[in-house]
C-alpha cells in the first residue's frame, strides 16, 4: 500500500493519540504512517519474514528520537 493512502485514511478517521489497528500487517506501512502521525498502533502479521522486513520502516523514527 502506498504510504500516502495510509496517511489519508489515518488522518481522516483518527486523531493524534488514537489507536490504529491493522489486522493485515504485511510490511507495516500502516504502522509506520500511524507512528509518523502521532497515533498509537497495533498490527497482526503471521509471516515472520514480513515482520522482520518491516523493522526497516522504523529506523528513521529511532534515529529522530536520538
């Protein structure tokens, strides 16, 4: 999913601090968008390879926090 699409729906349907739930995590585009938009998030993904791959989406967030 393109990040702009996730951003649009998260902004449209939630406010800062709300919880965004994604039952089909995949590469976690939704979680990364929610994080960037100051939302809490929870996702489910049964495929370990997708979970491992999605960690790269959060490297920039970790570096900004330092």
